[in-house]
């Protein structure tokens, strides 16, 4: 028997991912028509539909009336299209507006970490190629979500960020549809957080030479502000500058997918030098054979 939208929404909220896949496939044609009406017959229309699916997955708990799933999905795709249109405008903006929930909404990783969708999505992200996985983790699972910040951390251009996100969304949408009936077992998110906290604690204990030797490969590449800074000696100099001034580093959050780690941190400046470091930073870490091979750093603005 054909289930109603409301029945599918209620089932999806209890963990039935097949129900969510049926719901979104049922409305895919209408969403695409809405996107084309706003954007025209362009690749962006399909991008908007794929982004709508990911947004709906995150925000399904916010849908107050399960009977209104169709209008709710169409409103999401219209908002997504409006953001894409604003990016088309030839005005001097610093960066494209991120396709994220409005200020004050829960972060995507917080929603996923508490919801039915966590294992399903994390498994799908883990199947992406490494370059696509990096931009997705930053865009949807960190505080450093702008195209400019992602470009800095990955050492690529903003156009490349946009194209990788587009490819990732399409691949994720396909994978999520294909795996809706599967049971997934995600890596322990709290274990990644504990590992990151232990790492930062060891760094600040005055023994970070040992941390460098244990954790970081001799051929480490360090990137900051979008460019190559150097190797392990450069990282040691960065640590000297930070910890030598009495600055503390506190973990805000950590997430991982295979050999890609993303850490969000806060800096705690001493009272004697409250402007020594910016408020925080993001670390994009790429592992090889269990040790850090590449580390990108981007800084929060005051």
C-alpha cells in the first residue's frame, strides 16, 4: 500500500532511511521543476535539488507538520536557488554565501550526531574520494564553511571548491539512495574527539617534540592562509609562537572520515596579550600510514 508523506516522515524520524529515500524521490521531479523555474535549464538546477535533499535530511526533525512535507521541500529548494542566484550577481562580495542553516540553527554535525541519519550519512561521506571528502567535512561538519576558508585549508581555488562540492553532492545523493536499506556502523565520533583532545593536551604540556615525532611524518606539508608554509620545522615554529606566549588551545569539535580529520579549536590568549592569536582555527589533517602527511590551518576572524 502506498504510504502518505506524513507516514514516510514519521518513519524516517524513527530511523527508516528507506522511507526518507521514498519521500525525496517522490518529490524529486517537482523540486527539479521548481529549481528550473528559478534558475533556468542549467547544471545549477540539479545542484539545488541535491543540496535540498541534504538540507532536508538534516532538518527533518524541524518539520512541524508531516502532512506538509511537499511544500516544505519546495521552500527549501527555492531558498537554495535564491542563494545560487545571489552568487551569480557581479557584486564585490568577500565570499559566496554558504548553503547552511540560518544563524542560531544547530550545526549539521550536531543534528546528525543526535539523529536517525548519523550512520547513514557518515558512511556515504566515507565513500567519497579524498578531495571530495575534505570539502564536504569542512562545509557540513565544521565552523569553517565558506568557500574562501575551505580554499585556504585545502590549498585550492574557490572555483575548485565549488566544483568539488557539486560533484560530492551528486555522489552523496546517489550513494544515499543506493544505501537507504543498509545498516551502517559509523566510527565512534567521541573517540575522535578524545584523540584530538589528548593530542592538544600533549602539545601544550611542553613535550610537543615527542608529539611531532609520533604523530607527524618527516615529509609533512603545512599549509596556512592558502599557501605552503613548510614542513615539521615550520609547525614547530608555529607551536613555539603560540605556546611560548602562554596561549591555550581548546578543542571545539572534531570529526573524521577515514584518513581525513577536521578539528575546530579555540585559542585562549593570556590576559597580558589578549590579541596574540585569533579567536580560533580549523585544522584539516590528512593521514598517511597512520601519521599526519598534510596539515592545513585557517584562522577565525575577530
